C-alpha cells in the first residue's frame, strides 16, 4: 500500500514509524509544515513533505492525524486533487457521518484511534466504519493489525476507545512510575526499578493477550495463601486503587463529551 499521513505530530509520526518497521511493502509519506521534527523519518525510508497534496493521488489510504480545527482547511486543499480514496481519520470527535459528508460519496470514510505505541508495533487501534465501506476499509484494518491489535468497534464507543486506548497509555505509564518510586523506597536505584517495573507490566500484558484469560485468573497464579502478593493487593484496594483508576477513565470520557 501507499500510505499518505497528513499531520506529522506525535501520533502521525508514530504510525509512520510503525508502518515502516513492522509491515512489509508499504510506502509512507508524512506531511507537516515544519519538517525539522520529523526529518529523522527519512532514515526509515519514509517520505516527508510540506505539501499535503504531494503524490497524494497515488495513495491507497489517506490518514488524517490532525487537530479538529484543521480538518476543513486540509480537506479543502486535498479534495480537488483526489478521487475514490479511503480517508481514515484519527481526528477526535469527528464522526464518520460528518467526515463522509465533508468528503462526498466518491470517497470512503473510516474512523481510527491508534496510540503512540504504534511505533513499537504495540498500538491498540480501534477502528469503525459504515457497513457499506467494509470492503474498502479492510486494507486499512489489515495495515493497523500489523501495528498491534485493531478491533472493529461500534462508532458510538469511539470516544470511550480514545480514553481506554490513547489516554490509557498515560494511565499505564503513571502506574509504572508509581511502581518505580516504590522500588526506590525498597532499595533499588531508579534505573533498575524502572527496568523491572516496565518489563513486569509488559510481561503481564503479553500473558493476557497470549492466553486470552481474565486478569483475575492470572492474578490467582501469583497469589498464595497468606503471601506477600495478596497482602499488597488488599492494601492497594483499601486505598482505592481500582476505584481511582475507574473514576479517572470515566472522568476523561466526560471531558471528551464536554
């Protein structure tokens, strides 16, 4: 595929890097006004350009990783130069129907919500599209399956997906930070504490994905009667570990919905 990414910020660059590193036979172009922050992408064979329309007519999919206020300006710029394209939007709050109305029936609208772990092939990219666009959307789904997981969801859950998958990256990192700080308190230097905490979270996640098990099933494997693990878990719950995380996620969703 030829992939044209408009918006070379953190997310757009992460997706481009992921495609270059973890998929085969795909050509990527990233556009951005100021190329200095993404000049390093050229080392991976990624084309960078300041012109949003550069070679865009050859693209199999156009990915929008821009701010909501930029959508109309960008579409006005590119639509006269393209025909019969799949336009995949990672723009927060932009519905499929709204995007489809903007781009017209000759194009196919797809909504995506990747996260910055795409550059490591570890994104949880939620994807939504109208049934009529299913066939045309499939190559985009396959593309993002190469960058981690790519579940197809109902569009009404896309805001929730933003919180759980994109904001969730920050929440997971905050847990690792807290674990690292605890590691320092119990005797490790910060580098060792960070390495242990991060690898432990990675291992736990890989077990869940590989075994497709409920977290409690795996927790049971490492909790023994009167052991240190269950004592620690109970102390965390006493101070609201799970409830605080749940409240934080729900608060983030309220913020999106305004």
